[in-house]
C-alpha cells in the first residue's frame, strides 16, 4: 500500500473537507471513490436514516489526496443504486463513482451533490441493461439522413 494513502475510520462525501462557498457559484469536483461493497446496515441519525456500507474503499480528492477505509457513508440516493445487488446476495459488489457539486436553490447549503459512475456495467452483467437491450430502449435513434432508404415503387 502506498505511504501517501491515509487510513480513515470511514469515507464520506466530506472526507477531504466540506464543500466551500465556491460550490454555490459553479460546479466543482469533490472526489472519486472506488471499492468493493460487501454488506450494509441502516443507521438512524439526527437527520434521518443513513446507510453504512462495509467493504474496502479508496477515495481520491481533486488535489490528489487519497484515503482508504472499510466503511463508506453515502446519501441514500447513491446507496439505493447498489442496495438491490447487496440484498440479492452479491458478496463483492464493485463500485466506482465521481462526486461533484453544482449550484442549487434546494435545501440550505446552496449546492447539491452530483454522482456519476466511473465505469459502466457490461449489459451482460446488469439485468436492467440486458432488459433495456431486449426492448431496444438504449438504442440511439437514427438521424433523418441516416434512415434506410425506402424501396422504390412502393
């Protein structure tokens, strides 16, 4: 393990510091997180329920700071994306996402978190993507000039 990776009790979206006032004016990167989720439990806190995900996680800040922990605490909207796999018995769920903020008038912080995957699941590994492929839901529509020519005389 690299000497410049700090070992933390847990990783959160504020591991490298709370987002600054600049986040109220422009979108800013917060961190990238990768790891393996093994299990979870839901805790009750002052501001409502929150998940603690157990596994092995590594985070990197935009300035290059790195931290590693066995616990990951994320907002429910992020956790909900991989809860079903863990509930279905997945024992080493690969997770990887980039966290940033963007200005928002919702809430009282002046910003909201935006999460984007760092890697896309393969359709054969993701039942929802497999179903979307069967329904041709993910196929991009053809442009007008790319449409197949209609046979003449019909």
